[in-house]
């Protein structure tokens, strides 16, 4: 194995599609999500803390810890590259995005791809997964699962994820300036696949291969459980049909709920800075728009109430679950894009109402 590529982003941002595209290259292999990088990074940070507190100092040095963890990471991926006869391994786990800087310090040969998708489409996809889980009898009432059923919480986690990812791996980040991190958008991949895939290949340092435009023609090591990963999506060609689906799938009330915490992410990533998007693609009258605003007011005012608060999971074990719960449960702060009470509901709704007047008239 010559190189490890970590692909990451908010879940439901298209990591399976991009992973399969990369897996179609003759020098690149991308298997299923491993979920281990986030876990290993957490253990690594825990070991460093134990070392600095003196508990681990008699046993090992910081350099030895770093070498051991780096060797462990390489040992996970190198056999897969050898088995597949390829030189570059991609791990497509979305939560990798939180560990980019840590892995960059451990593995000088590693590179990082930050995949961003419009958070409003992410919210639609998250809700689809939540519906499938409920249909299968799975309880999704816990805090860690809040993004799967409520666009308010999804907007919070999406905005915080893209903000943190932008700081770690955006064009102006240390990794970005060093040429070790590349940010790409799902919409660019599905609307202009060849040009965007060529850019990704240039970043990785491999020649473009036309086979990457037809990932559906190749076999991929992806597990289709028809809940998180749909079999037909793996077997389908690159398509723009899922880009902008929020216009048909999010009601005005849904949009305002997302906007309450997702607006920071929309601004950072350049999707929409003006709140007029709240009414895009609709044919509402002024009266209907005001009714939607009143419904959103009631829902937002109830967000911190005991009857609507998500339940706590009895045993949270993964860094990803802990992170989501922390984002959702934190106090509301401008720029933090977190959940919790929404003290500025009326100011938010005044903004939405003004956008409605501009877009609809009246």
C-alpha cells in the first residue's frame, strides 16, 4: 500500500457513490465503511492524555505511542490493498472527517477528501433512513438518532460537521494548503462527473480512468442492507436525481426547522445565504405561508420541552454517538449550529416572514 485516502463528511452525503467511483479506478480500492478510524483516534488521544498525566509515562513515550498507532492503521488497510492488487486504499466512513488532522499527524502519506452535500438533501435522506428503521421495528427515539427523524436536529449536526470539516480540511486549512486535503461537493460530482472526478484524480496523484464514470458496471465490497444502503443505489449509474430533492420533500415548516440551526452551514458552504430559499419551488399564498410560520413557531418553542426532548440512550459506546449527542444537547450559540432551546425564535421567524414577503409578495 502506497497511500491511504480517508473520505469523510456528514452521513448521507454520498460517500457510497464517491467510494464506488474511486473503487472503479485500476489503482484504487475502496471497501465498505470500516468505522475504525474514529475509534482509533479516540484511543490515541486517550493514550496521550494518560501519558501527559503521568499514568502511562513509565511504560511508553509519545513517539512510541505514535509509531504503534500509525503501524496499526497501516496494518488494517495494507492486506486489503495486497488482496485486491492495488496500491491506494480509500476508507469511505463518513465519521472519518472528524479525525483528519489526527491521522494526518500519524501518517504522512495519508490524504483526505471532505465530501459535502446540501444539508437540506441530507435531511431528506436521514429522514428516509429513519422511516425505514421504524418500519423494521427499530427504536429511533434516542438522542443519538435525533437526526433521523427531525430536520431541526439534522440541521444542527450537519452545520457543525461541515463547519468543523471546513476548518480541518478546507482550502485555507493547513491540510488544504499542504495539498493533502480536497473538498468536493456531491452536487458537482453528479452534475459534472467527469470534470470533478478528474480533479479528484489529480489530487490523489493518479491518471483519470474512464471506468470511474460507470461505477455501476463494477463489483464493489459494499453491504446493501436496504436501510442505510439501498441495493438499487449501488447498481444505479451516476445520477443528478437526488440533487435538490429537498424542494419537493421539505415543507415550509420543515425548511424553517432546518434553517433554525442549518443556516450557519448553508452560509459556510455557499449553498444559500439568503433565506428566500425557504419558499423556493412553492406556490403558497401569503396566508398559507403565515400558517406554516405559525406551525414552525409552535414546534420550535416546544423543542426544549420534556415531551419532545429525545430520550437518552442507556449505553453510548462510540465516539460518533457521543459527538452527535453533545452537538444536539449543547446550549444554543450563534455559529455553533447546535440544538437545545431556541431563544431567538421570534427573530428567526421575522427573518422568514420577510423572506416570504420578498419571495411571495404581500
